[in-house]
C-alpha cells in the first residue's frame, strides 16, 4: 500500500509518497481501507522530529481516519466487513490502509459524509476528554479557548455551547473571530491587539475563567494563571508556545486552582477505549442530530500532504484540513 512518510526531520517538503506492506488485523483489531485522514498539529511535530510515534505505532503520521472495514481480527464483534467507520489512531493514518483496535472505532453518522467523518475522532475525543472528563466544565461556567479557529477550538466551542457554558476565545484575525461567534463564542479576543487576561476579567466582572483550554504551553502559562478564576482549571493540551516556563505557585494556591497537562496519543489502549465510549454515549448523538458538526477548511489529495501541512503551520485555516486517499 502507499503511505505518506517522513524522509527525514524537516519542513513540509520531507513528506513523500512511498510503499510499505499492507497491515493485517491482530486480535481485537480491524483494518480500515482509508477514505480520508486529517492533519493535526501533532503530525507537524512528528514531521519536525520532536514528537516521534509511540512504540508499536507506524512511523508515518495520521491520528484519525475514516473509511470502510476491510479485515476483522479474532475477538471482534459488532462490526462487519464494509462498515463505514471513523477511528482514533496512535499513528499511521496517512495511508491507504490502517490497523486499529476495534474499541477505537466510531460509526459514521448518517448525516456526515464518509470523507468528512475523518475530521471527528481526534478533536471530539480531545475536547470531550479534556473539557468534561478532566476539567468537569459545567453549565454557566466561563470557558476560555485559545486558538478558537482551530479544529480543536471549533469543536470546543460547539460542545461547550451545547452543555450550557459561556465561551471566550482568542484568535488572530477578525474573520476567525467572526467564525467563532457564529459557532457560539460570546467573548471574542484578538490576541494580536488585545490582552486576553484584561478582556476576560472585564467581561466576567473580575471572576476570571472557570476553565481554560490551552494549546500554547509555556508562552501563556503565567497569563493563563492570572486569567484563571477561583477553583479554576487550566488544561494544557499543546506546546505551540514552548515547553519550559516558571510557574507562580502562589497564584495557583490563592485561587485553589488546578493545572492539568494531557496528551491523548500516549494514553493506553484501555484509556482510549474509555474516552471513545464516553464520546459515543454523550457527544456522538449531537453529531447525528446535526447540533454538532465538523468544520472543514479544505480537502486535498493525500499526495498534497506538504501543502496541507503548510496551511496548518501558517494557521490560515478555520477548522480541519483533510487529506483524501485514493486507491491508485
């Protein structure tokens, strides 16, 4: 089968189309004939050589796919050959086929195309797990989402809105902020022109944010703690702003705040299965009814992976960038 591999650490130009043997389903696994995959920030970090695939995962990138089941391993029940599915992966989605534990499969909602379903698994599992399973976001609480126009951001706005939270977002352009408003964000902050700490405190009468979903890491750590309200929860899920920063424990103590740092990819298979099951029970019906939908920026052939990485790297997108996979 054909894959998009990383020839060496570097820029988008190091992505190349190569061939490897087809995967086969081990016990409790299925093989998916891939129709589409999506580009995530983790893919860019892997390409740059700073986020290698975990042991046992394919060396090529791709954390989510959609397609049809073409092989079923021993011990798998409830699925049949040809079933349209999407799936959360540990890696290997930039390929014509991929093997995945059956516990990480999700049925494609009837109102979403098989291709577009590739935009759902990673963002829905990440957002649901961090906002509700980890941070315990409640109706009426204020959520601050950094990078509101990203795939994670657009899904976080939709899920938090549905659960009754009030939402503040940061983004770098008026167009992105308007898209966030249309999805349900209430407080729109242009981080290039405004101080998000001042804006959040002014809009919440000084109470601050109850939950902050952060993709920046070190660069925003101090300001996030300043922005946090009493018993607030800061959840760091990305490191776009660096990996090392000092923390003012006095600020955290005075607010009785909590700091979480999470990564979905490195979780055990059982932990991923638990998250997928919770998403299917609590959030997937909202996609089925159309209350939640994947926001797609563009669809490109998987042979244009370098172009897709450039789009995500330059942050010119709103929502997800998909790669469609051909059989040729």
